[in-house]
């Protein structure tokens, strides 16, 4: 079936097309043009001068619509994915918080099945942990956290081709060996839940880590020990020009002023946005998969309010926050939600 969107402002790699047209057949784009003459036989959608932009590529999302990817079931996966696809996401890397090996195996089996479906929005599995610094656990389940163990991660990687990203704290024993191994297998290595300072981050970069997980969250900035001052993970990542960052752009995990700072320093090519959403995002439910988590002030927190624990954001909210609160141009906000994360993940 042919479908044509007419009378639209369309964002392309060359810039905005005014009064443009998008022609599609069976949900595949055939043509983008600045001529909006109706094609015979096409179902017409009149955009009435509104924007048509690329869909969001979600590289860090734990769930939505009441489903959590840690459940590992096909029902939970489809529920969460469908919930986010109603809010501007068109591709997704389902994310697990620190999990047991059986939980990883169950999710990997489901992810592999969904990736094999025609036109699947699922591009791969993201493991956020469980090789993290226990002192920076935040909303992670502490009982699952441990140091990198090659006897554990090598069999997982060898068995499951669906794993496309794995996060770790670089200061842990074995983290450099882990980074070199997974990146050698084509898996993106990301720095997460860490107390790393510059030497740790530089060693991580040399060992294949190219991304910082939810930048500014679960990592220290500039700090003191006794009378001396030290760079934090944040400043260390800024100092490595080519290191990529992802940021929870809900306006709460990171204030709009800091979103603006990230944009100024890292730029649209090195910074992307993520929801880091939990099961309660895009849902009428106020219940998270983790019983320790509450929803308050438009964000997920640990019940003792010691840490944020994920978001209830969707992709459309991220773009609105960048534009309306951080004063980032719409075209760059859209790129940070689509083109940039795609490049980070090699899509």
C-alpha cells in the first residue's frame, strides 16, 4: 500500500525541506522530496505544515507500558516496545539492569526471537551491569553486582549474538580485560556506575570503552580527598574528545543547564539522549519491577530517596526537554535522538 505525507516540514541530512513530501510503501520510505504533489493511488496524510523527523533510536531503556525487560518474557518485551513506539521511538535496544545469568539468558532468548522478525524494531540487547562499582549502585540491585568474571561473560558472549552493548565500571579488577574482549566481539563497551578518575578513564578508552552510560548519573564529578582536589569521571570523559556520552534528557536526571553544557562541549556528534525508562513509563501503573522503587515528581527514585532509579520518560519528552528547557535547536535535538545513537551502536 502506498502512503504519502504532504505539506510537511521534513528534517533531512541536508537540512529542512518546507512543503515537502514523504512517499512510503508498506512502511518503507521510497522518496523524500520538496514536491508535495499527490501521487495517484496513495493514501494521503496532510501534515498541515507540521514537522516530519526521523524516529528515535533508544539505546538505553528498561521497560514501559507495565513491562520490564528483566522479566525476560515475550509478553513483557512486546508490551514495553509497543508502549515506546507510541511516543516517537522506532528502534530499540532493550536494557537489563544488573541481572543473574539465568535472567540474561531468558532475555537474550526473547531478544533473539524478536530480532529475527521482519522489520523488527529490536536491534540488540544492552546489559547495564552487573560488573559495576557497588558504591555507585544507585537503583541497581546490589545482590547481583560483582567484578568482571571471564568464566561468566565469555560463555554468554559466545552463545548470544544478540548482545550489542555491555556496561562496566573500569576501575574494577578485570575490567580492562573485559573491555578488550567484548569490543573484540563487536560489542559496545560503556563506562557505568563508577568512581573512575582520569587514569581509569584513559585506560578504559585504550581498552575499547567508547561510551559513558547516563552521563553525570552514578559517577562523580570534581571532588576533594582531604586537602587535595581530583578530577571526577565527568571531567575525565570531557577530556577525551572522541568519547561518546548518553544522557537522560528528562530535565530531572540532569538539569537543563547541564544538558546545555553537554551539548556545548560534546556536540551533537558525541552526545545522544536516552529515556532510561522503567516499566512504569508510558503506563497507567505506578509500580516498578523493583519493589524498592517509587515514582515521585515525574521520576523514579529509591523509596529512601537516596538515588534516582530510572525515568518515566518517552522519546518525545526528551526532545521537548532539549528544545524547550535546554534551548537546543530542534534539528540537533532530533539528531541526538536518532542519527547519533545509531552511529554509536554501529547501525
